[in-house]
C-alpha cells in the first residue's frame, strides 16, 4: 500500500493508494476524488454539517462491490467529531459528523465516494429541516420526464406559498427540496404532506406520475417517492459524487435552467460531472444555500 502524509489544520493525515483508479472506465483515481472534494468543500460542508453521515464505500472502485457504513468506524482518528442518534429499536448509534475539510478528506480516503445524509441534524434527529420529493423514472421514462414533473411540482408548491429547489440525483432522477427550518415540524408532517401532494399529482397527471411504491405501476412514469421523508431515511448529499461509469455529481440547478434543459430533448445535458460542478459553483456559488436557511411553514391541505 502506498501512503502519503499531508498536514491539514495542524493534523497529520495519511492518504493511501492515491493512484488507484476508482472509476476505471473513465480514468478517475483516488487522487482525483480527493481533489474534487477538496475544491467543492466550501460548498458541500454546510450541507454535511452536524448530519449523521452514511458512508457508501467502494474500496475497489465503482465496478466492484460496495458497502454502507452507518456507524462511525472504530479506527477513526480521535479528532473526528461524532454524535449518538436514536434507532428504531431503541438503541443508539454513534455516527460520523463531517464538519471540516480534514474529516471530509479522511472519509474520502476510505473510498466513500457517495455521501448520504438524513433530512435532520443529529442533535434534532426527529425534526426535518426540509421536505423532499424524490423523482424516480420507471422503465421507458428518463430524467426529461422527471424534469416535467419537477416543474409542475414547483408550480403547485408555489401556489401553496412554498418555494422549492431542485438538484439532479446524479443518477437517473431529480430531487425537489422544500426548506422548512422550523423546530415545530415533524417527519409525520412532511410525510403526510408529501404523500398528499404526490397523490394530487398522480390524479391530475395519471399518464406521467405515480405515487404508488409498487414497481408495476411505474412503467413509462415518474414515481414521486414521498417516503423519503422519514427519520430513518437518507438522501444523497448535494455535490456528492455518484458511483457510475463516470464521476457524475448530485448538483443543484436553477429552475430556468431546468426549463431550458427539459425542452432540449437530451437527457445527457442534465448530468453534471466533477469538472463542471467545480467551475459552476466557483462562478455562481451554492444554488442550494437557501435550503439551509429559508424558513417556511407547511400549509394545511
């Protein structure tokens, strides 16, 4: 095993196997991955801060086996911040908190290509900061259909007085976030509301939308997955890499941009790779910043 030591914030951090190609069909090594997360760190860290991190690790690269690590590894450095969060069985789980660059680099050295976080912070694990609509295309549908659904959903939410923000999943779909940032909000509130909205969409657009979990209902339609609004669920963090043949990123879009891309007829244009992600955030800033701070109240349906 090759190893390099770097100094960060007064800490000596070992980085191993930097030459290892973790995206072999594209040629993207662990060194490239660490450099991407270093450059994107000012934008991703606020969205990781104080959230229980689930590491999705690909030690042999994206074409080989992976595993999820929800508990913070026992071999972590002493300076890695952790928290304990309740589990459904009444036990508590110690999780990693990625609140600084050195912790992010440590996590990426473990080949944690994908970073998944809950909709709540660890200290308030039962209080979601946001509500999410996870738009997942079924067979014979793609991200362009998801874009149509997202735009319609945006307009529906706007009529209810709710602002929403959209990002690519980095895979096939889109994620529409509704920031709430209110201590009074519960996951029961967000799940009930999101399910009702998904069913309204299904009723009015039956040829395009389904709110039903069963995959047999998803053919040529977009499934609005409202069930992600749950304390036990996680979402791919904005700006996280995805484990695909190329290093695509879960990336925020402006609504106007989505309108233009939806009309282009080219699903590839809705995929953002690492180099584009870095150049875009350095030019435009964090389009998802409002998700962290905007306060909104769910109306009664």
